[in-house]
């Protein structure tokens, strides 16, 4: 996991930093949340997160359940 201050510094150096953000991007890097939210239509938004811990299990089904739980937990914590 990258600390928020380090992530801010990394993003500051990219071409995207400080540039205009599309109005459809409801949650981006400015809030340091664990997911982004992009509005697709008036009543549909996509929530995307890649923040999860790799489960240490051999079973693919259990791996998926644990990874999904970690990702949903991050989104839930956003409020």
C-alpha cells in the first residue's frame, strides 16, 4: 500500500495532475479514497477499486471471495 502523501507526490509528477477532470468523475484522487466513482449516465455510476490484499489461499473460489470482500470493504468505508 502506498501512503497518501507518497501517492500525492507521484500523481503530482504525472501529466494528469492539476489538469481538468471530467465532470463525470465523481470521486477521484483529490479525496485519497480507495476507489474512483465515474458517472456513466444519470442513474448509473461505476465504482472502481484495485485496492485489495492478495489472499493466501490455494482455492480459486476462496481467493475470489476474499478479494471481493476486501474490495467491497474499501468501498463501504468511503461512505
